[in-house]
């Protein structure tokens, strides 16, 4: 579905700024001072303070007078998507079917800005990875799902992505050379699947395929994650591509 055209006069600037401010909190920045929040958000210190105090008043944040941090109530916003969105509910039966068939962990990811967000994961899992829990966000350049999304971009869009996101060496196996990454992304586009071997997380090997609607538009990705001590790359390809492609066909009508 195409996004509606929204005129700037219909937007509530305060809501936009408040939501942006909440998204500043992360694993790297679990607590923020007013000067930090102002610098990161582009707000004045006075405005940042008022927004943070509003979050405290509404129960979404707490403060010790110097720093601010989110409360569990903030989970309600993400949970509202999980509870109300149709896409995860429609995908789950097929995700569970692939998990039973392969006896591996299966997840669905979608793009949010320059990151991949996992919106569904199978109940079956023998891997202990924080990166595949629902709502987790991972980079695009070093993940199987991310490379599938990057493979759908044109050359200018891909260049712009790498300008915004210079690759970092997250593990000893992470591919960081932009030219080599572009070559790998072109290979992913040509073959229609992606395999990433411990580039984002040591011990985790992932194979994924794109999920498109009947018009060929990329909507999500379907991936199998297994431990590197289990099937090798070639065995993953031969063992898991079949079930992934079958699910890909079954899900095409669901994604329209």
C-alpha cells in the first residue's frame, strides 16, 4: 500500500519531537542528561528538558534529577504494534511451519530506516541470540536480511546508504570494504538469497530470502538462523533453501 501524501500543516511538531527523543535511548545510551538529549535531538536544552519531564509525568521515563531513562511503560508502544498489526499474525503460521520442517530458528525482518527490525520469530529455537528477538534492530550491511534489502536499492541509493553507515568491524568475519560489500550485494540480487557467516554475531550463521508481494515489491525477509557449529554454508544452502522458497511462494498472496 502506498503511503498517503501528508501536508506539513497536518503534522504535530511536538509529537514528532517527543517520539524522536524517546528513540534516542538505546543499549549504548540507556540514560541521558538534558545536555546530551539536546545535542542528540537538535532541541534546545530548555525544550529537551520539557519533553523529558513530560515523559516522566506520563510514566514513560524516570529521573534522578540529572539523568533520564525509560520505564517499562515504554514497552506499551512497541507491544501495541505486536498486538494490533496484521502482518506478524498472518506470517506466524508459515514461520512455525518452516521451523518445524527444518528444526531451526526462523524469523521475519523488515526495514526501518537503515536497520532491520525483527517482527516475527519462531517459538522453536536452539540458538541464544539477542539479535533475533522480536523488536531487535540490526544493521543492514552485515546481516542476511539487511543485504536482501540493500540488493533491492539502485546504485545511488546504495551509495547514500554507505555514506550514512560506514561499515564497522563487528566480528573478525565482518566484511567492511565497500567495494567488496557491493560485489556481495550484487551477488545476492542475482541469486535471490543471502548467507551471512558470523559477520554480525560470532557463532551465528544465517540464510535468508526476500518476501515480495505479487507485484514484486519487497515487503519483508524470511531467515533461518543456526549455530556455526551446525550445518556449514554449503549444507545450509542445500538443506534450507527449499523450505524457504516454499514459504516464499505461500506468503506471496499474504503480502499483497
